[in-house]
C-alpha cells in the first residue's frame, strides 16, 4: 500500500470489516430469522411437525454444533493429518536447506583499490563471516579498472579507499542475495573501522564510535522501484490463496454431495434447519482453513528464526495481512457457491462436471495476478478484476504487493466482496433447501425455480 505505515491500515480495516460483518449478520438474524417464508406462503418446514420458533441464540447454538461436528470430522481424517505434515515438511525443507548450504557456494570476489589489501582484510573477513559467506580479496590497479571488472562480472564488490562499497546493482533493505548481504555488512564494518581510526578511545571518541554510520553503497545502475520489492511476498500469497481455496472448496462440494448421497442429511434436517446445517458446514470448514493456514505461517516463521534463514526477510506486513484477509473473504464467497452446487449432485462424476465451471473465475484471477506480479506493472484488466468478488482475492493482493492500491481502494473492494457474499449466501441457502432432499438424479436449475401459479 502506498504511504508509510500502510500495514496499519490493513490491520484496522481487517478488524473493522470482520466486526461489521458479524454485527450485520446477527442483527438480521434477530429481526427476521434465517428461515423465512418461501414463495406461495407455505410454511418453511411443510411436511413435518412444526415446533416453536427458538430465540436467535439457540439457532446460533445449533449452527455452532454443526460447525463443531464438521471441524472434528475434518481434523480426524488421516488424509488431513498426512497432507498437513507434508506441507510442514515442504516448508521446513524450503527454509532449512538453503540456510544449511548457503556457505558452500563460491566465495565472493572483492576488489580493493586505493589502499593495501591487508589494511581491510580482517574487517572484510569479519563482515563475510557475519553473513555466512566466503570472500577472495583482489587488488585492483585503479578505480576505472575496478568498475570495468565489476560490470563484466569479474568482481562482485569493489571497495574504494576503504570509504565506499561499489556493486553492480545497489541493494535495498529487502535484498537477500549473498552479494547484497555482503555489501551491506562490509559497509557497516568499514564505517566502524573509519570511526576507530579517527578515534583514540577517549570518552568522546568512544561515543563517536557508537554512532558510526555505514559508508555509502553506490551502484552502476539505478535502484529498482521500492514498490516492487514485495512482489515475491505477493506472489507467495497468491499461490497460497489459490491452493487453499481449491482444496477447501473441493471439501465443501464433496462433503455436501456425500451427505446427500448417504441420506445422512435427512437425519440432520430432522433436528436443524437447512440454513443452520449449511451455515455450520461452511463455518466449520472455514475454521479448519484458518487453523491450518495459521499453523503453516507460524511454523515457517519459527523455523526461519531458529535456523537464521533470510528466506522470509523482506516479507512486508501489509502484504501478509492482505493475503490472509483475502483468503478469508475468498473462502466466504466461494464456500456458499460450492455448497449449493454440491446439493445438486449425488455422484462423483456429477461433482467433477460442476467443479470445472465453478473454478474458472479462480483460474482467471490467479493467472492474471501471477502475470502482474511477474511484470510488476498492473494492467487495466488487473485493476478491474480487483473489484470483482470472484477474482478480487488474487488481483487485489497483487496490487497491494506492487504498491498499486491505496487503503480506500482496498476497503471498497472488501466491502463489495462482503455485500456480494451476503447475496450469494442468501441464494445458496435457497438452492440448498430445495435441492438437498431431491435424490435419484442430478438436480437441474429449472427444478429449483419457484413454481408459477
């Protein structure tokens, strides 16, 4: 997000959006209820004994009972535990292996011009050790020759008179390459050395040493725009959102179909209303989504800190928060659609037929977002898709990552997604109520339309 402290906007907006959504849902349920009267004035539970309408708190309690049942069933499955362990193992390997092998690469070639090599050998060696790399010092005849060798790749760094460090591309605070890390460490070390040389360890000079600043790092080429420094974090967030939405939407689709095919849903509907059963299912799976995502992120942060990995360095808080928030908003939108579709099928082949058209918006938003994250320049298509709920989880995330979205644009997109999610949930509840008890064949759309008088 543009402007300093942008991640604070996301924290505030995320909390406000969630709180507002919860308050609206509970107010609507208290005033109007969730069952409603279907077209034609028939009772919502025609065909079975009516029971007294319960207060909203009891309806919510029934929904949470269904959600708890769904959470227990999902987390008890061996497939869930195996997949979670495999993901954690892959994350650990991606962090630990680079950290364990980073010192085994070729040493950095450091040219020294203007002063003897021995004058800076110990200083640069200590800087290289601090970042876990090796160095090979090369004396250079003059500055012009050093720049030429730096541009041709014969040198990785050039130390000029012990007062400046020259690299081909000036690093930023988010740079993680070995050369960039060595350049920054050498700059700090040379700055300390200059302070020591100018001080004779008097009280004043010791204080001067504690305030030493690194020497400037110059570049032969211009520094890339800072706004694109978070593209890697945005790219990771987009992939995470796509994988998690695909997995858990598939769970919702197949779960509803299996309950319908096994007639378990008939037993459940004898005690709870259809909207409570549907709401509890999507709420339970959504809770599992958050738990698994939080576990993966926390595990990655802990492992990276323990092994001293720089893989996650530069992950901007605003991009991470935006990715997590859009994962929640994306699931909230799609889960109702997939649940309604699952109630229209009762065989695996029918589920596969429904899954393809439902996933097309996600695939479109994912591909467009990946392209924008790779180029660092958002197209008009990305800006349009960032405001459409089916594609906003991917495209608004990439706009945040490349610094092309303001806080109010983010807020507008989130509010549009919430409003559309409420509308989709209302329609999905109606479809689910009419289709979940129709068995023997795949339910057609025309069978779900209200009958004309």
